[in-house]
């Protein structure tokens, strides 16, 4: 083969690689994320159809509201796909300040709206803002930026590690005033995981894990209603008609589901037996209607997203985009931890907490924020491709 033919073949091969690298966004991540979202709409409809018909005289009431939230979430995600990650790094500190402001604002009587004894919402016309949801995105952005600015101190010094923990403790205190214990747990788990990925020494990481677990456990024991939840979790059948009612009904749903379920839409437990069937306990309805097979498939879908987030973060770290890497790790952690806790609560292996199943449970604020997080993850993956393309382009071919 002549040198000219070799050159043409090399350039053609390089061109094909370049086309693959710039051919849109991560197909599998986007496809599975959308699948969970749209299947969530189906499950919200199935789980809420009875209560919607009774309370609002519209069997699809919750579907319409969740559908609007899904459209808003996808709209924001489509915008985020076009925003460079450098922007998030620039606004990471203002975003943290915004989240703290919102958490204080919701606690002000007359501004925050109280529902079932909790001050978690700010009414904005026909919509309600739940500050504990955007704080997840804002805190991940802040911590990723902090770890880039103070990378060496985080890895070697005590102050570099403790500073974001102090900030998180303050945020958690505001969350506990609402009260929202579940979000505090998720944020602590995400923060410690991100710091570990950032190179915090294992001994210090383990020590602070023990401190965080001890502190959160103490808070749980000092609160009467959390203590009641803990005791009912240990033995829900001791008081199946009061403190253990929710969990026993969830376990009955799992038992009825058997291997392949009773059929989509055929759940009995959602018919006023299982409280919060379309929110915190939607996975129990899924388990009843689709059985063990459907439950495992859903867990695998969440596992793929978490795995993909860590792969994207690792690639970003290899091309020295550390902010994007830490952000991707944070997204994978927060989705994985919240999904794990929600599923664990539904199965009776964790105490009951008010946490949604990401992109599936009813809750507009949660759905919108997780759509935005996945949009950012897709953007990180896209920028990874662009960097890989530049590396390939800059490598001059050699000819023999």
C-alpha cells in the first residue's frame, strides 16, 4: 500500500472516530432515564387513581400534575444540556447561598406553608416550591467547586475536610427545623462519598462516617416521632393497626406480588390500605403489580444510572476535568443513596423516612430537580467526548 493510501485510510478511520465522539449525548443513559420517568408516570397513575377519584373527583388528578412537572423538568434538562460545566463552577457559591436563603425563608411563619405538621413548602401561586429539593443540586455544585479550589487541603489537611462538613451541618440543622430528617441523611451520605472520591484519607473518612452516623442516630432517638418510627420498623407486626400500619401494608403488597405480580393496575393495597401509595411507598405498589421480576428490573435500571455516573466521573477525572468529575460522582451518589433508602424503607429493612423514589414517586419538585441533575450528567458526558475528540485530533498520525 502506498503512503498516500495509508494516509487516506488513517484519516478516514480518524474521521469515523470523531463522528462517533460527537454524535449526540449518551444514548443509554438518556434512554434509561426517560424510561424510568415515563414508567413513573404510569405507576403514579396506577397508585393514585382511587384516591384521586375520591378526593378530587378526577381519577387522573395526580397524573396531570406529575405530567406538568415532567414537562418542566425535561425543559430545564434540555436547557442544561447546552450550558458548559464551567458555568456551574462559577455560580456554585451563589447557589449555596441561595439554598440557605430558601431554607431560612421556608421557616418564616406566613411564608412557609405547613402541611401535616411540616414547614417544607413556599407557595408560589398555583405551584409550591420545596427548598429541600433544589438544595440537593446546589450543595453538590458547591462541594464539587470547593473540592477543586481546595483539593490539596481536602486530601492532606483537617480544615479542608471539616469546612464543608460545617456548612452541611448548618444546612442539616435548617432541614431538621422543617423537619426533614431524610434529606439530611441523603446529603450527609452524598457529601462523605464525594469527599472520599476526592482523596480524603481512609482513616479520616471512616472516623467522620462514625461521627455522622452517631449524630444522626442521636437526633433520631431524641425525637419522639422518629423514635416511634424506629421501633415500628424493628417490629411492625407488634402494632399493625397503628405505628406499624404503613410498613405492614407495604410488606403485604410485596407478598401479594409474588414472582410476576398481580398485573399492572390490579393492586389491592393502593385501595386506601397503603398510605402514601403514590409518593413514598410507590415501590410497594410496583412490587405488588409487577412482582419480584419487575422490582429487580427497576433496581437494575437505577443501578445502571449510578454505575454510568461513576464511569462518566472517572473519565472526566482522567481528562483533568475535576469539577465535572466530582459533580458526576455527586449525582450518582445522591440518586443511588435516595433510591436505596426509599426501596429499603418499602421492604422494611430501613426505618420509615419521607423520601421519594427518584423520578418515579409523585412530587413535582423532586422530579424537576432529578431531571436537572441527569441533564448535568449528560452534559458532563458530552464534554468528555469533546475532550476525547480534541485529543485524537491533536495526535499526528505516523506513517511507516
